[in-house]
C-alpha cells in the first residue's frame, strides 16, 4: 500500500520516481533515511514533494506551533585574528582601528537597557580578539548574572571558545566549566561552516577545525549545557558536503541529545572575498530547510535566521502557524495566535 497520499505526498509515479516514493514510505513509518537517500532528495526532489515530507514531520513534532523568543545580542567586537573568506563582518587585528571593541561596562549598559522588559535571553558572540580573554568574559558573565539572574546567557561560538581555552592553557572541559560557573548557560551554533576538510581549507582555514568544533559541543552537552548547530550553505560546497555535515551532527546528537536546533545559514556574497560566488535561490533555500527537517530526525527544531534568509522568507503568519513565545530551551511562555499585531506594537508588556 502506498501511504504517501494519506499525508499529502505526491503519490503518482508519473511525477515522483520509485526511489523518492520509497523515501516517502520511510518517512511515513518514522524510519531514518540514509545518507544516499538524503543526497537523492537534494538532487531529484521537487520543492512541493520535499515540502510535503518536511511539513508532515514538523506537524507530527509540533502541530501548528512555530516558536520565537525574545532576546538581544551583544557583539563585543568585530576585530578578529582569523580571516574567513566569506566574512563581511570582521576586521583583522592589524586593522583594529576600523572595527569596534566594547568594554565590560559598555556591555552592561546594553543589558541595563532591557531592564523591565520581557527578555529571556542575551546572545553574546563576536570576533576573536586576542585581548578579550577567558577571564575578561567570565567577569562579564558574572556581572550580567548579578544584575539579572534570570537572564539566560547563550554565548561564544566554538571558534571563540577554542581560542580562549588555548590561550588560557585549559582543555575544553576546564574552560567550559570555568565559564559555566561564571554564568554561561548554553552555546550558539556558529563557526561550524562546512565540516568537510577540503572546503574548510578554502573558506576558513585558520580557525578551529571540525574535530575541535564537535568536541567543544560534545563536552558542553556532557556538562549539561545545550547548544545549537549551524551549517553555511550555498557557496562552493556540493550537496554531498551538506549531507556529510548533517551526518556528523546527527551522529553526535544520537550520542548526547544536547542540540536544541539546527540553523542553516545562507551564504551572502557582499563585501567579502567570495563576491564572485553567486548566492543560492529562494527555491534552493527552501529545499535546504526541507531536506534538513527530513534528514535530521533527532533534532527537535529548525530555525529560520532571517538576517541571512530574508525577513519575508522567514515569516510564519503567512503559513497560518501559531506563534508561540519560548525560552532558550523551547519551554513555552505564551501563545500569541489570538493577539492582534497592532496590540503587540502598542502594549509595552507584549514587546
């Protein structure tokens, strides 16, 4: 029996190959797809077909809910010792006068701006500045927690942490414990880029390697700290590089169950050394999200990062989902589906 039609898939072999039909059947029976099947989805799956599969999975997980949280970002510096070819954000340390560097007091002033507002998280991430070391950031974390103990601090990519720990002559466990005791609650997923060594050598050769990135996140999970995971896509990588990347994440998630969400990050070609590489199309972006939802069966959430994906492409009201405010760990705070957007704009308790 072909179960595809029962859940909105395109059932006719006139439109969908037998190989894709078999994948749809596996999804219906909650079976894990193999790497080669994930690659086949990228290569042969149409967007309507992939979207149907992905939507079936997300609705089984979350119904019609879509989550958002209230946070603010602190970017301590855009000065960086590393020179990633895709980066249009940082300034090399040799040209640090072109960038910015916040003091601890500057950062605390940003935290104080949100006093009395319903913010649940601060996200701290920036360039790798040699003068902003482990003790400096631990002191900032302590000050934030002293000022607002209930604020969840998500901070520092594995790239930043690897550099800080090496300078402090600490291993990953020692360094993470040190920051955890100072107030760090969880890790963002940045710095993963693409795990394939050949691609990584071409786009970000001088920062933490794949083994180091995965090790830091595995250690954080063992210490009871959750984290996110990312992948930079749409540049010089091939489909199989994406599957390889997600495969390594899926293996680690099987082991630790410590990842909250996966965030595909769209490559942008403005103001960097890869400006000649064309950006992916919107259709390709949607296919990326769909395949990720299908393949990463042990990740509870996917996140649409609108600064890279585009605000219109990340909107949720258009697909009639219930917007649910959540905290960093996806505990539900409030259902906003019955609150008018105009009320949210004028009612200070809602924004």
